[in-house]
C-alpha cells in the first residue's frame, strides 16, 4: 500500500486538502516528508503545468496517484445529475479533461462530489440515469486513455446519491468495466457503514482507492476511528492501491501531513 497526500493550489479554507499553495512546492514537501505520491485537487485540470509537475515528480521519486475533481462541483456547480442538460454536458466535458490530463500524469480520476445530488423528490431513477449516461461517456474516454475512474461513496450530509459502499457497488456493476472502481473514504464510512472491515471485504477487488481521515476529519490518530482494523481489512483483500490522506489541514498542513504519515507507517509496520 502506497501513501499519498492531497494537495491543492487554491481551495476554500474548510476543504479537506492537506498541503496548499503552488503545486511544485507541495510536491517537494510531500517527497521530503516521505510520501510516495500526491493527489492533486484542481478545479480545471487545463490549469496544471503538466511538464513541470512530471519533472518535479521524476526528481523527487514521486507519483501522482489521483486527480480529485470535486472543486468543479464546489466552485463551478458542475454535476452529472444537474437538472439542466447543458450543465451536465459541461460536467462531462470537465471530467473528460481530467481524464486526459490524468493519462499524461499516470494518475486515476476521482468522481466524488461531481456526481451531484438528486434534487427532485420521487425522481431517483431519472437522475440516476443522468449520472449513468455521463459516467458511460467518461468510461469511453477512460478506456481510450487507460485511466481508472474511482467512484467515491460520500456521506448523506453532502449528497443523497451513493452514500454507502453497497450503493456504490450496486451502481458500478452495471458498467462491468475494469476502468471503474469503488473509492472509500474513512470519514464518510464512519457515518454510513455498519462495519468498516465488512464493507472493505464486500468491496474486495472492486476497491480501487481509499481516503484516510479520522472521525472528525482531522488526520488519522486525532479522532476515534480504528485505523488498525481498516489496515488489516485492506491487507486481507490484498489491496494494492493508494491510501491518500484527505483531511483538514489542522493544526497546520505540515503537522497534519507529518503526523498522519508517522501514525499510518507505525500501523502498517505493526500488522
Ligand atoms: C472528496 O474526496 C470528499 O471526500 C468529499 O467529501 C468532498 O469534500
Ligand atoms: Mn474523500
């Protein structure tokens, strides 16, 4: 299991991204701390200086695990389930740009908040259909580019669509694609899942990406989630994806990044 840390150049203060500021500075910081990879959160991936990022990654021995797309929802209100077809098309276009950029960076692409919410009571099937249509277009591009998409289960206070691991699995099986995997985030799991280990085992080889944050979304070890149990469950399913730290940058970005790494490495060494 390789360890990644979330980075964002510009993001609203309460967003759960750890290292902030110019991407190149965060890449160097992540490497100096001992991370294997970074997860880049960016509103519009066309803003990324791809050559520069690849150069620093080569120099520092880092990889880019994932591109996070949620800022497209938070800042630009784009989503696959928006009631207006034009906005749904814009959302797909933005995701296609992420997929293309991810192919240059050797990264996967997260579909989290960009799936949107189901905004009309009694119309679940219709909105689920919109999401499926958009995702099918993204999967065509993902296949062409050799990029894996990670569909994140997100808690009920942020969306009413795909909250649990089981709902995520039920939705993604219909695509029967090796380019679409489930993504679990321990912060959301703590709210939605009955049992962390059971959900991880049920996901099994469909699990492609994992976010770590504690119950209060501080860094692991600062809340009451049992990360040892989670790491054992990941080992038991032979999970070989990334564990990406996506938590609040408190008490400071550097302390969160360093504290999490120390805590997770100790747990990994002990199992
Ligand atoms: C994104 O990975 C996530 O977990 C959402 O809660 C967006 O904040
Ligand atoms: Mn997450």
